[in-house]
C-alpha cells in the first residue's frame, strides 16, 4: 500500500494542490504572486516524484485491488506526466508578469490549471475507456473555463462558447464509441478490448471498428485535424495568452497520450483499417493548416494555424505505425517533446511582450523589435527556426525522424508533402524574423529584464539548440540522443 501511495503521489500532489488553491481562492490577503508560487510548489512536487519513480517499476496497475485495471503505471504515462507538469510550471512562471498586468486573474485561475493537469495525468494513465472519458472531461472543462476567464471581453466569451460546443460534440462521439465497443466486447477495459481484437476476425468486429472510429474522430477534433479544425484558430485567438500557451504546448500533447496507447497497443492488429483515412486527413491537415497560417496577420493566430500543421506531421507518424514502421512511435514521442519545447518558448515570448502591451500583436508591431529588445528577438528567432525545422534545432530533428518513419513505411507522397509544407512554413515563420530584423525601430533599446519569465525563456531557447546538436555531456540534461532514448524507452514500456 505504501509503495502504491508513492506511485500515486504525483497525481495526488496535483489534485491536493488544486483543492488547496480552490479553498484559498476567495482570500483577499493572498497575492497573485503567492497563488502562482503555491501552484508551482505542488506541480514541482509532482514533477520531482514522477522523475524519481521513472523506471522504478515494471508495468503494473495503480491500486489494482480497488480499481482493477483502470489505471496503469508505465514509463509511457510517466513521461507524459512530466511534460504536463513541466508545461504547467513553465506556463505559470513565464506569465508571472502577465498575471500582474491583468486585473481579471484570481485564485480560481491557478486551481483550474491544476485541475486540468490532473485530468491530463489521469488520461495518460487511463486503461479503461470510461475512466479515459472522465479524465478527458476533467481536463477539457477546466480549459473551457480558462479560455473564457476574461469574462468582460467579448472575444474571450465567444471563444469559450465555441470551444464548449466543439468539446460537447467530441465528448458525445467518445461516449458513443465507448458504448459501441462495450456492446461488442462486453467490457471497456483496454486489456479485454485487446484480447477481443486479437482473437476475432475482422468480419466479426464491425461494431468495435465503428466504435473505435468514433473515438478516433474525437481525437481528430481535439488535435485540430482538418476538417475537424473549425473555430480552433478563433479559440486560440480569444483565449488569454497564458491559456493559448497552455493549450498549444500541453493540452494538445495530452490527447496523443491516449491516441498512442490505443493505436500502438489495443488496436494494433486492426490499425491498418484507419491508415488510408489517416492519410487523407494528413493531406487535408497539412494543406489546410498551412493556408490558415499563411493567411493570418496576427502572430497569435499564425501560431494557432501552424499548430494545425504540426498535428499533420504527427498524423504522418501515426499512419506510419499502421504500415508497420518500427521507428514511427518513438518519432512521434520525440516530435511531441520538440514541439512542446518550441511552443512553450514562442508563446512564452508572446506572453512576455503582451504583459507590457494591451493590444493584439500583428506582424507590423514587430517591425524593428530586434533593435528594441535584441535578446528577446534572438530567443523568438530561435523558436521560429525550430518550428520551421531549421537544422541544428530540435524541431529539425523532430521532422527528420517523422519523415524517416514515413519513408520506412513507404509513404513517399506524404513525405514529399510534409517537406513541401515545411518549406511553406519558412514563409510565415521567417516573415516574423524579417519584421524584427529588417526594419528600423523608432523606440530606443530597452534593457534585458532578468526575472523568472526571461530566465525560463532563455532555458527553453537553450534546450531547442541543445536538443538539436547537443550530446549527453552534461549530467541530467539530455541532448539529441538523450531525447530520442527517452522516447524509445517510453514506447517500449507499452509492450
């Protein structure tokens, strides 16, 4: 029992922290800075205990005597948990100045962030479909509320309503798919579903395939794959900057936790059924996302559109799994890590700039920015280069591994389309760099503020470079080889 409590401590510390913050939220004596530190404290406990328990157990179940096979413990879930808590910590620390500059933030905001992280952690450990649905709803409902947290701003309320309508629809698809799978298998645990899939003929699994397809549609909605991307850019636009950063860097990754577990393990013997569907969705997502990113004038909306393109790259990896690529699963994990670091950094810079300004930032607003803030401009350039897949950045290696898995599985057209859209992305990412460096500035140069926000941004920029060219020379800091080793060990723990 003590050992099980130790393994459950990462999730427990997050949910306890959420309730503590919720109870303290009405206090007028606690400042936003203190709320922020309390939230970071509980998340840090979770991250550290998760790191200490990593690889300390073989795959087992959490409190098996009570919950049965509902929640699984493996390195795959642990790696995702660490990304969730790290993403939340970075979101809170980078936006420390932003919180102070906006009066609408309160203690409830920090409680909702922790509740959302708790839902994501449940999702990564979920080994039963109803538990996965509940976990998804806990994470999603918190994010819906966070999107509309600036309740006096019309665009924020509109974004919340649009996201809630989308979320309700995806939740309906998930629960309908679960009901159909239960009708076919007689159980919703992933073990029983795997057993049924491996012991039945394809002709006898029509009901299960239809149910699983509904769940796949839910996943496509959540990651913003075209044509399920409706309102995603509007939602990102209307949400406060910290929430946009949290959604793009952390929430999107959480969806792949359940997608990979289902696709690699439980539906492994029939995942070829969805391969052609995924290939069509990948083509639509790469082209549609590129068009959305190119057509935007606000940098925030451009990053939202480009996040759809990155979903397209991840779908290339997912369809490669269905074509028996041995490298595809670990390449998806590596790409998630690379995108996580680059997205946290780029949205962190936007939040830092927004904390000093009240308006939405268009490309025009970045003219001469390199002369005003040369170091911040340098950091933003590094993140843009990584998102574009420029060599010597972690983003380049992420795309390299994804395209390698696509070639290994014989998907040459998707590889070519992926490379083409990567070249197209150079236009909208480098356009921002050009605006910063190729235009004069009317404002004098400002000092580089050394605070927690800028320190985190610098760390993320160093990780982007280190993940692209570094080795494991520095203890406890994984380089390029270390990141791919982490991805491989996480995937191996699923088998």
